[in-house]
């Protein structure tokens, strides 16, 4: 009988594909980097690897960028800053090391690339504007109305 090779289960393959897609969105392309990053995800029992990877990366970005870890936009803004700063070119070791291990230059580039958040939508009241198609007719109408009693000149 030949050596027994373990085949990854379909869920492992699906989890690895999800992790690869997640880390590719951060600019990592090489298979070696993707394998390192997938291996670096510490999964607790009953936790989906993708959810755990998102939590770990969000915590890393929050520490590196001095952002509150619970806010909704940390992962999105952090991903944009990470890609724009060029850190994926340094390999998976950047993301696997603690955020404090970044050099001053890398940290400065990461923080400079952080996009500004958009302000929350606020309803605004804008007065209704009157459209004047022919200014001469509007002027004549105002003069005519001014001569009539009990009518406003404004309208």
C-alpha cells in the first residue's frame, strides 16, 4: 500500500479560496504570500477563517493607523491606505508582523495614504428658486404688479 496523502476537505478549499480573495484585495498576488497569510490566520474552534482573518487584519490596521477598532470603516479605509502606500510590495511579512514593527517610513506612508471619511448625510433645506426664462418679461411683470394694489412686487 502506498503512502497516504491527505486531501483537503471541500470546506478547507472554500475557506482557502475565500482567504486568498480577501488577501488579494490587499494587493498580495504571489502564492507564497497568500499561503503565508492563510497560515497566519489563528482560528478558534467554530470560527470561520475568513471572519477571523478580517478581525485580525482590522485589529492590525486599527493599531497601525490609530483608529478605533470597532468602527465600521476601519477595514475599508485601512485596505485603501495599505494598497495606496505600497506595503504589499514588501510581502506578507509586513502584515504578519506586529504593527509596531513597521519602519517610520512605512508607517508615515500608510498614515498619509489613509482616505478621509465622508461626512454623514444630513438633510438640508433649500428655498425654492423661481426660474426666470425671459428677464425682460419678468421685469415688465414686476412693474405691472407694482402698479396694482394689494399685490406683492416680489412675485
